[in-house]
């Protein structure tokens, strides 16, 4: 049975949250406007994590906070590896693992023949049965990326110790993730909880659709202006 590090005390968690917020704000990663989120909902603010992850010093500092969750009180590793989903999770898993002194893996999104997608460890990556895994990711909105990681780790026999994200912007203060395949429940922590409202598209539900503010779709799918949603 894995010995999990006791939860960080409230004062330390508060200090880490303030510093995480400061790093995101100073890098310009927190943007205001009218955004199409990955979930399909609209928001009046968007967190562009790569604005902060492009800075090696800031990334190293943030991963140092993540690494707290993979070490015991004696600073010895409580995990055998750190894993994350593509794309931002690659950077975070690597640097967090480096600071803990273990190896890092990443899982990619794979599309099956029926059109569904799942996460898969490829490129010869292996998790041996019983190996202890720290899952890390950047921004939690719906939790879909981390949820898809759980079956991939479980299928190889890995033991997930904890899931940790830089920012929880779900607005729900999510504390656990439940595997869609096994039903196992895993603890979820965040460095910074950001309460940003999101809206269903359309002028009846989204104030920015109602006032005609141009809609932007940030991230890997592009940053172009879509115009205001009219439906």
C-alpha cells in the first residue's frame, strides 16, 4: 500500500496559490474577452497556459510545487514516475519528474475506428504493475483529459497516488476523479482554484453573445475571431 504524503498545510497551500496566480498574471496567461472553451461553453476569461509554460524559470517553479505531492516528508520519492496528457502535460510531467528524481511519461489522444477517442501510452512507454504514478496536468475545466488518463494507467497496472493540476477553473472545486472503467476514486489537487463563470452558447445564456462581442477560439485550434454566436 502506498504511503501518501499528508495534505499540505493550509498556510503553504495559500502561499502556493498566490504565487501560482502571480506567475500566470505576470506572464499574460490570464486573458479577458469572449472565448470558446474546449468544453464547447463560452467564457469571459481564458487561461493560456503556454504563456507561462514558455518561461523555463516559471515552469520550473510551478513544477516544484507539483513535486511536493510526489515526495514524502523526508523528501524521498513517494512515486515511481510522473505522467501527463499531451500537450502541456508533457512539459509538466518531465520537469516534475526531474525534480522528484523519477522518470516521466505522457499519453496521447488516439482515435479508434468508431470515431471515439482515448488516451494511450505509445512510443514504447511502459508502466510496470504496482508502479506508483503521480498524474499532472495544466488546466482543469471539465477534467476530461485527466479522466482519460486513468484507464490508460490502470490498464498497465499502475497505482495512481494522486492527480495534481496547476489551475482548477472548473468552478466546482473538484476534489476527486472517478475512473470511467474501474470506478476507482482518486484524489485531485490544484495549485490554484480560479472561479471563472462559463455559459452555454447563445444570446439567451451568454452575455457576450447577447452584446455581439466577437468570439475567439484560443488554443491549438487557432486564435481566430469567429464573430458573435447568434443561436
